[in-house]
C-alpha cells in the first residue's frame, strides 16, 4: 500500500501548499491507498498560549515570545495562578512544572517554549483542516473505500505536541506521565510500501514527526528508504517581523535526506520516485 501522512494542520497560511496537496491526492487516487491526517486540538489554557504566563506585573507575553529555562528561573515569566486554579492544578506544582518543562526542552535540543497565537481551538473553525484538503481526503475515502485515520493530538494543557508520534515532554516534575510515543502509529506506517509526508509546518509539526521516526534505529532502517517528503506541499513558520524558521526547516530536510529519506515534488510522477519503480 501507499500511504499519505499529513503531519500537522493544513491551515490557511499555506494556500499554495494545500492546492498542490489536493492535486496530488486527486492525481494519484489509484496509487494512494490510505491517508492519515493529524488534527492539532487545543484549548485556551495550554502551556503555549499567552494566558498561561504572566510577568511580575500580571502582563501576558506577546505571540511568538520564546520562553527559556532562564526566563522561568529568574521570574521573567511565571505560571498564571488564575489558570492553575481554573484547571484545578496546585499552584506550587504548576510553577515547578514550568521550570521543569523549559529545562527539558533545552536538554532535548528542542525549540524554547513558544507562545503561539490562539489556534486550532476545539469547537472553532480553526480546528478544521483547510476545506479543500478535507474535501480531497473525503473524496479519496469514498473513491477508494479507504477510511482516513485522523490522529488527534495536542489537547494536554501541560505540554506542546508538535509531533504526531508524541508530546515534546513526556513526564512532569514528579515523574508523572504526560504522554508517550504512539507505537501503534509507527507500526501502521511500517506496513506500507511507501509513505509520502506533507502538511504544516515544515519547521515544527512535520519536522518533529520525522525526527521522532528517525530516533529509533530499527524504525529508521526500515522506514527511511521508503519515505518521501513532498517538499512543495509544506512550508516553515514565517511571520514577517516576528519569526522566520526557514533555516531550521531547511536544515531538518537536509538531516532527513542524509538519513535516507527522499525529498520529492508532488508533481513528479510517483513511478519516477527513487526506489518506487
């Protein structure tokens, strides 16, 4: 089988990527056997949203603020006690968790805690896939009698969850479990002859998903040679005047290619992809 792995949410910021992804699905209906889309699923009170943090004056951070372990240790940013109360979290635990969390991100070579604009809110229009992408996935399911397996992620208030395969931090400050690796999804991917990967964002959800796949030597050896990254169906996070993760996204794709994955374009005939024949 040939599987399309849509990592991250296909949002309105990547219109051309979405169009090319839809065209890829329709053009290859007879080849793609199953689609596994992911859905970021968030609420307002989560560690990566502004309401979670306050400074000494009670002000919240601006969108795209990066919060380091040092920022928490020095008191530049601290847990909002009103949020802790609303969620029924002990105030002392909440502050210890924030310090532990930012340290673990740094130790793991991850991005610093990023304050994102409120997005992918459960119950809101931003939670959905871009309508054209959803329609293409629906059409594929009907035409091929193939059920898309939606992967819902990102609803734990205590951790970011970029990767489809697990959250950024899996344990709290007391060893409490925040989440784990999605081994069932990895086992599913290993059953396919080829896996095409697309979606948003090239620098975050998609990149960390692939990094997690490559973390296990056995999985990397089996899956990397049959993984195809649709480079023209993904883009990094770029907000003019705020952040630009283009360099990080390009470096990630260089790592993936060096690991044996194939960087291709959606317009290239699948039969011409390396190793497909």
